[in-house]
């Protein structure tokens, strides 16, 4: 497995401090984010999952703790929209340039608006997908939000 991806290159280019962590990815896991947390020996609220969604038909990137579900109502409100829905896996892969299970908010093919769950900001460091299945980057959540220009808002149900 390569530890250099578009995501890690984007972090390096932005001079963001991060470390790379790999784990055994289980494609059959019911909840990939929870499986990643368990494999890394980390609390699920510190391992964030990256989801691609649509608000009023426009693509957005959403980053939330792996043990939580996104509230569609809060997601729509975060982007000033009326309705939100999760993107179909094939559309998420095409939009981000990453495979499902390895979608990172960093270094996506097309930059889209992003939002991070505000609860993630209480941690000194969090894990976010590094752009490949079985690869996570550990970094300060504020640094991630700044690099992405992400809104830090309540997103979970």
C-alpha cells in the first residue's frame, strides 16, 4: 500500500502537520468507519468518516465521527439548502476521485463545499481517511477545517 496519495500530497503542500496510519481494511464490514477505529485502537468519535452528499442537488463533502449518523435536516441547513441526501457510491467516486471506503476530503478531483461536525473540534487530533482504503491521516481537526474551508457546524442526529 502506498502511503503517498493525493490527500497526503495536499496536506504536505498546505504544510499541515499530520501522521499516516495504515490498518487492515475489511471490505465486508457493516460500518467501515467503526471498523477503522477498532483496527487503529482508537475511540470511534476520533475517527471521522468522509461522506459525499447533495444539498439541493449540489455536491458537498461531510465529515462526521464514525459512530454517528448525519442528520439530513442539519446537513441541508449547514449549506443553506432545503433538502439533502447521500450521494450514490458511483457518483461519490466520480466526484471525489477516490474509491468508496477510501474517500478523503483532501485532494479531491473537484473541490466541493465541506462541513465538519462541531463535536470533532473538542479533540486535539482526529483521524480522517488518507485517500486509500486502509489509510488514515492523524491531524488537528482545526487544521483540517481550515485547509478545506469547511463550515464547523452540528451535523449529526
